[in-house]
C-alpha cells in the first residue's frame, strides 16, 4: 500500500469513528429527552388532572298534552335527567344526558320518539360586539351641558340623543330625544327586561331606576329550580340564581342606554329618565351563554308578567347563526303575554335575509330586529342588514353609557342600537299603558326618519326617531 492510499484509508476510518460517536450521543440525547418528557407529562397529570367532560344538554319539545311524569319517565329510560321544564311552552324541557354521549347522539335518541315534536342541542351563544372603548370616569371631558339639555355632565358626549356635529358627526343625525322629552321622560310603572350579562344594579346612575320585586309579588318559584328570592331580578349563574350582578359590563352598558337616570347632575341621561330595569343574567364574565339559559330567563319574565309585574319589553343585545326552535317558541309566548322583543341584528356586515342571525331573525309579530348607524347617519360598517329581516336602524357606533364600578364607556355594535329602540318603546308605553304589542311595534317602525343610506337595507327604510314615536313631531 503506498503512502497516498494509506492516508486515504486512515481519513475514512476516522470519519466513520466520528459519525458513530455523534450518532451515539444523539441517541443518548433522545433517550434523556424522552425520559424528561415522560416525567413532565406525569407531573402535569398529577398537577392538573383531566377534567370530566360537561354533560350534554338538549332541548326537547314533546307533543302538547304530554305530562311531566311521562317526560321524566322517558328521560329516566334513557338514563337522562330533566333539568327544567319550561312552563311557558307546553311540552318543552331541558334534558341533561348522564351517559357521556355527544349532544347530537342524545338529540337523535329523542328525535326518534313518536311523541317528540323536535329536539336540538343546547347551542352556545357569544357576544360579538366590536371592542369597547376606554373607561371614562364621570368627571371626564364631557363637562358643562349645553343650553336646553339635561344637567347630566356627560350629556354632550351622547351624540345619539343630541347630535350637534360633535366629533365629526352630522348635525341632526340623532333620535331627537330632546323633543321627545317635552312629551314624556318615561315612567316608573314601565319595566324593561335586559336579557344579557346582568346589570350592575349598584351603579350610581342606574340605582334609582332598577326594578326591585315588590312585596306584593311572590318570590319566583320553579318546579326544578326551586324558590328563588328574585329581589333584584334573575340569574342563570349556577352559584346564585338570585343575583344578576354584571361581571362583564355589556349588560350594564345596554341598561344605561335605556334608563340611566336623567337630570340628576351625574353621568349621562338614558332614553328614559325614569323607568324600571329588570336585570336578567344569562351571559358569564366572558360573554358566553346558552340558548337554554336564555329560554329560562325569558320563561322567568313571562312568569313575572303573569304575577303582575308590568314588564312590557325585553332588550336582547346578542345572537347566533344557530336557529333554535325552542328559543323561537318561548319568544312567541312572550309576545302572547304582551311583551315586545327587541333584538340586535348582528355585527358581521352580512345580509341577514341570506344569512339569518337569531333571535333577531325570527319572523314573529313581537320581534324587532335592529341595525346600527353612525354619527353621520350612515349604516355602520359592522352592522348586519336585510330589507326583509331587519326592521329598523338606530345609533350604534361610539355610544356612551354606564359601565361597571360606577364608570362610563363608549362601545359600538348593534348591541348598542338595540337598547335605543327598547328605550323609545318604553317611552311610548309610558304614554299609552294599554298599547298592544302590535301597535307598539307599528308605532316604532312607522315613525322613523327615512334615510337614503338605509333604503334597501332595513324594511322600514329608516332610523329611530323618538320624537315622532311619542307624537312630539
């Protein structure tokens, strides 16, 4: 072997040795990592055990006349539990699966039964409003009311009630609240239910207008839920059904638009200076709820109406693309009891005629679907619309209202437009206590300001006008 060949073989041998050594080290590294990964997995399992899956919930509508005992026996035969019977809708029950099945499997079990009209999953609902603006303390920049306006120091920031062209707006692009207030500022005999995340009923600008169950009205009693001391309203919070305190802010914002106390030299003015706001909490702090909880809350309102509470309007600033027959049935029952249901059209910039948004999309005689406008009387860019399924528009961008812990905040969405309409509906009822749901709905839709921007976008072709609605214009 010559010197050249010897050096070549030597170099090759050294390369093989190095490759083998590196491969061995890689193997040791992999072995050590697998051991550590296993240890980490074991540690995580010990520290955070897997939570059991939440039991599937379904809504089942049995045929009219089906007894509660029969419903319970059917549920028992399927190893299920009747959580709640919805008294206002004959045969409707919320049922919880006890076998660990998926919701669709449970739904299919009940759909196959001959005495069942329909069964559906308990859909989740999420708030979908654009982000709210920063919190504004009551001493913020909106100071010193203009001439002939309320003495509430932040009123000049409420462009939806009086638009003087502030912050780039268009003068007169408002609901003409000042003129309406010459006729009525509301009435403490009118109750508006806010179906949302609850309401901060201790807020200084709301506390005087919060509904408190009268001593003459018995506590709310439900066969499955028990007797509930509903002194402040109703909550679907599993920890305390008695307390509808808001921990999200959304419901408090909507409540302030309807009825923040006017003329009290503090904060803002609501569409109604005087009204009773009934808080209904079915959304949690994350802005999440379910159709079942919404149904139970509406069922509560119907019960209170029958018990003598003059609740005439439900304001619902939320929605979903999932259609629930059960939710539609209970809203219809509310209408039968003389309750108007005002609902947000949604914030997807979508044509609701083609892509319905519920509950605003239910074709029911007591439902009003509300789109949102901006301070220039244009349809807000986020707002859903629909010449058939959306009925009216109202201011919904950069709306100033009450917030948690005594604060105030601007927020945008059809969620903000909805309580504007609910608030004007309450003004009308304060003048006409015996007005029917059909008459109230017609008055709201026929008294709008017709706008080119809304032609072909909402069925009325116009934006809410409080003054016309109460006969001040």
